[in-house]
C-alpha cells in the first residue's frame, strides 16, 4: 500500500461495522463515530416485544463471520444485537469507535483533499475517506394525532421502548401495521388483558415457519461451518431472492402472481370469522408495501382479547383512543409503531461538499446517490445502504458487502496514489436518476399504496432492477462515471 489513509466511518451499525473491519484489514487509520453508547444500529434502537428479523438468520450474517448459535430460523432481535457486538469486539471495531459522538458537520476541504468532521461533543477529525453508514430506520416518525399529549397512560414510540415495563394484564393499544406493529401484536396477544391493533390499512401476510434449532443442530454448526454455508447459500433461498426481485420489478410477472395467490390463500384459510377476514384484507396488491412475514399473526388476532380497529383514529383522549366511529378504546399503554423518516440517511448532519455544495440542497427534491453509493460534488464520501439501493425481504448485509466490494476498488486507487479523490459525475448521476425513476414507476411499489418506500413525489425510492443487475453493477466501478482528481 503506497499510502495509509485516514478513514472516518459514521455509524456503528451493521454497515459501519463492516466498513471498519474492511478498512482496518487494509491497514488504514480508522475511526468510527457513533452517536449512541454501543454498536448495533437498528438492532440497538429497536428493543420492542416480539422483535425479530424477517430474513433467515444464517443469511443475515456477514460472509466472514458465521454464527452457529442462532436459536431460530428467524432470529430474535436481542440475538442479532449480541451478534453485532461480538463481531465488533472480535474484529477490533469496538476499540476504534468513539461513542457518544454524533456528527454535526462534515465539510470537504478542496485544498487539502480531506474531510473536516466535527461532532456535537466538539471532537474534530480530518479524513481522506468518509464512509456514511448511518442507516435508514433510526429517526422515529411520530404520528400527528390530535390529543396525543393528553393521554393519561404510558405512551412511547416502538423505537424508544421502555425497558422493564410490565405489560402483563394491561390494556394496550398499538398504532401502526408494518412489521413492527404486527410483531408487537403477536407478542402481546394473550399477555395483555386487552390488545387493540389500530390499522390505517391492512397488510398482506406471508406465511413462514420459524422453527427452533436444537442443541444438536447448533453443535453440528459449530463443528462444521459448511453446514451453516449450506443454509446461507441454499439454492432455495437464493432462488427466492431472485423470484422476489422479479416480482417487485415486473408487476405482471408469474412471480408476483404467485406471491399474490399465496398471501390471499393464507388469509382465506387462516381467519375463520368473515367480518374479521374482511377487516384484514388489503385493497392493494401484495408486495406494494414491504411484505410482512409472520407465522402467528392471524392466529393471535383471532384471540378473544384482541381487537382490530380499522375505522381510523379521531383523536386520543386521557382515557384512550377514540375511533372515527365514535368508540372509545380505554387503554393503559399506547405503543406508537409508526415507523421512521426513511428519507433522512446522513441528515441532519450538515454535509458540505466541493465548492460549498450542501447535501440538503442536492437532496431537496429527493435523496439519491449514483448506484446508491456516491454523490456528485462529494469526493471520497461513500454510502452503504444509501438512497436508491435495493430494499425488500432479503439480507441488507449481503447488499452492503457487495457495495463494499465496489467502494473498496475506488479507495484502493486513492491509496495507491493513482487519484486523489473520486466523486460521481453529474452526467452519470443524471443518467442514473432518469433511468431509475422511469423503471421505478413500473415496479410493484408504484402500484397504488402508501409506503415508506415512496419519496415525496410518490416515486419508489429503491433500486428498480434485478438483484443480479445490482450484483453486476457492483463488480467493477466505471471510472468514466466519476470525476477523478489527480
């Protein structure tokens, strides 16, 4: 290596840990800046009852760090948090991380070819390479509902879970019907005296098994890592990823029709009460919103202590929630499973690029990045799981590893002294955005529903081509698509 680079990674979640490990392996000087007091990102922020991943556990691991000790096919959130903490410790990332350091500004110095970074705590750093690994789901979205502050019971957002709260025997309302709301309802049904699920719109539920791994199976995984690889790289799983990619990107494909049949049949055969069944029937196509994978939601909402309310919320009162039909649902606890501001990414950090370009201005219309990893006028800043990347029911660790393979090739050229900096060109960005937006409007995400996948203009903010096309795009950077400074 001709030059040891100074690299700063913003965020110590899944992607930040990955970047720090890879940069450290290359011999660079790495600092990770994390606003919280420990690693983990999404899995640190979310600790709600019933939390689990909807990607098979052995697929939701780094390729270089298999975990033989997952307890179930779909791992619980606390196990995932412990996994990331262990990987960070084992690979020296924890020691490289400055905790309690929320970045307030990152400014590109044209003369020095460096980033000048400052945190709210007053720490100042220089960096040749800036990796934005801030994730997507970490700015909670609070609902705009009249009277929320008047509730006399306990109310909190699902991402601000009150550790130690005793929910047994309580009357609990859950507002929100994404994966979080569904998982919380499944966990609390039968524990709470009463569980009320307030749904703005029903969800299609994809049935899934979630079997436990036995002690014998885990011992076998520890003894032979190839058994883990056989699950992680199972042809059936990889085929499912490709079928899902085909389904969302071609709304007339056989793959999407198959998904629609499966979820519709699951509803018809699982919910006995015809009135409840119609309450739970969405009026949009399957996969328009992120598919919900659950092995027990339909079973749990049919319990006598669970109510599903689809009349809409008129207001919140001290005693509970009044729906638009005039009914007051008296509650002790109100859980807001209302999601996140998914368009923030590195914001609210004040990001200033070449020539004083402000990222807030660049992203005023919609957040976007060339191939989801680079932004014009922001040299040597690379994003992991940035805007317009692939989203769906597959492993984002795999996506981040593919992105790192691409980014690392640009960093290698900088370290070798071949170039001083690299930023996506305006021409490449404009061409990418034009093609991506046109293709995104043809995906199932644009078929007519409200979802966090959509930008402010209702355009799906995701990668609209196949999974294989993304893999190919990440193979080798096209240097003609970058402004390279010598």
